[in-house]
C-alpha cells in the first residue's frame, strides 16, 4: 500500500462524506434527532448501511460472515476521516457490542452466516435479555424458564433494564432450561425474534429523561430449538462471552474499541479534542478556561486515558479475531472506562460552569445539552455490564488470586 494510494483513499472518503453526510451536518443549523427516538434509530441504520455498502465499516470479521476485509492502514485512514468530520452513530442496537461477538464465538455456522452480516450492515438491531428483578449481580439466579416442546422452547418470565429494547428486531435471552441442575449449568442461551407472539416490552425512563432501557415480558413465547446457541445447559458460558465482549468494547467504545470491532466513527464530543475546544470556547472572568493550567492538566490526563483505552480496545479486537475468548481483563477495562466517563462528565460540567444547568431544549444549552446528558448518563456506567463492585470481585479473585 503506497502513500499515494492512501492519499487517494483519503480523498475518496472525504468526497464521499461530503456527499453523504446528512444535510447541514457540522453546521450550527443541523439539529440531531432526539437520542433514543425512532428518527435517531433510522438515521443510524441508514447511515451504517450506506457505509457498509461502500466498504467503510464492518471490519475485523471474516468475509464469509459479511466482514469487510481491508488492510489496517486503509481502515486507519477511513477512521481518521470519519473522526475529522464526525458522523452519525449506528442504530440503537447491541448487535455490534454483544450479539456479533457472542455469535462469532458460540454460534453454529448457519447462525454466523444468517445474523452477523445484518448486524455489520446495521439492518437488524439487537437487545440483550439477561437481568431480571432478582438476577442482576447474581445473574445465575435467572428465573425465566424455557421448556422444550418438540422442536420449540416455550419461554415464560420477565427481563429488566434491557438497553436498546425498543427497536430491537432480535434479542439475546438467557433462560433456565434445567431447573434441577446446579447453578451455572442450568441455563441455556437463545436468539429470539421480537415479533414472536407472546413477547412484549415497555419503557423504563432514566434520570437523563430518556427510556434507553425497558422491560421485556415472555408469555408462552415459542423459540425454535435451532435458535439455541451452544449446547443446552451452557447458557452461562455464552452469557460470559457476551458480557466480556460488552465489558471490553463497551469499555473502550468511546475511544476506538467499537471502531476496532468494525463499528462506526462518532462525533468527537466525548473525546479529548472536544474538551480542548470546549475549554477554549468557554470564557470565565474574561479568560478562556483553557488558559487555566489546572484545567489543561485534567484535559491532558483525559487524552492519555482515552488513548490507553483505544489501544486496549484494539488489542481486545485482535485477540477476539484470533479466536481467543476475551478473559477477565475485560473487568479492568470496564471499570476503568466507567469511572473515567464519570470523571470526564464532571470535568465537562466544571468547564461549562453555570451553563451545565442548561439541558437540551434550552436556547442557552451548549452543544444541544449533550455534555450534561453525558454526565448524567455516565452514572449508569458503573452499574451496567456488571457493577464496579462485581468487576472488582472478579479482578480480586480471578486475576489477583485473592481469597473470596
Ligand atoms: C444503563 C444500564 C443499562 C443496562 N443494560 C442492560 C441490558 O441491556 N441487559 C441486561 O440484561 N441488563 C442491563 N442492565 C442491568 C445491569 O446489568 C444490572 O443493573 C447490574 O448487573 C446490577 O444488578 P441490579 O441492578 O439487580 O443490582 P444488584 O445486583 O441488586 O446490586 C445492588 C448493589 O449491591 C452490590 N452487590 C451485589 N452483589 C455484590 C457482591 N457479591 N459483592 C459486592 N457488591 C455486591 C452491587 O454492586 C450494587 O451496588 C443495565 C443497567 C444499566 C444501569
């Protein structure tokens, strides 16, 4: 790959982005859709499909499962250009973060061929049904049951805190199939179509004001046996792979982990450059915040942490693509990112000063109130994907070898 070829690719991507980004993108006139809305979901879906069709996303998966194979240098150029302009995000889905990695490791051949390409292209969206009212940290206590009836399983029960619940076409489901077997060996893992009769869902509104997650109910919902992933009774192990992927890539997703897995570029609002811009543009007592060395040091610390996360995400992606399951180190990444997001959210609001009271809808809200939203949303980061306490237990027992 010569530097001329890479420069030609850079021009091609730049031109393509100019032609294809939503009208008004990058100008003050552009008003993004409300975050968890049908409009935002559809924009993400259409954008992902466009990118996939032209070969600008879907990297790091084998070609036979719809992966787009390109040399690393080309991928880097594509991401650089996307990072320069910012782009819409993907659909409201846990497909890339959880479903595709789990299917890649545990799925049967037909499942990999059927589901992964449509996740990479953004056509089908996914949610994850693990947690229940009495099975959060203690996930092995799942009470939702699946009972075999011929070629089907009949599912009954309830899930809660289901992210990206609303527009999911497919769901991941952990259910008890062996009521008499010991813990961890009594669960199985299913892929279910959310249009199946007997399935229903409803929203749960968070303090950020949005219903990012919801509840799911199963009332004699039938799932074909072929939609079971891995063997009967091995659902716990599939769930662990899914959770490890989520902890690693969710952990690094804001700084390249998702990109490393074939995700999309996002606006740099969460990154260090955005913090620099924000500090430069925010004036206090006649001076920009950037001129205060205490703020500069904290912004630089954030930049260092983001870069560390980016490389960790890339390392995780490389490991997974070699077929090595991600291990307990995912807990380190997960906790680091969750706590970093909270620090960064607080820092952003300190930079904004009094403007951090202005949320979306206020004429004086900075960047459509996104900084305030990110600060509020970061509170959930130390709970989702396993709380910080649970991840610390994993680090203590399984990495450091400390006694229980
Ligand atoms: C934003 C967000 C998105 C989510 N998305 C999903 C999703 O898509 N799908 C899904 O299935 N779930 C999802 N969840 C649920 C999440 O996985 C659970 O909330 C989490 O596992 C904690 O479970 P819980 O809420 O039942 O709390 P509990 O398990 O009841 O924990 C309560 C408190 O006790 C502590 N605790 C519990 N056990 C121990 C222990 N052994 N040692 C030390 N401390 C302990 C916890 O750390 C916590 O502080 C999401 C949660 C959030 C906040």
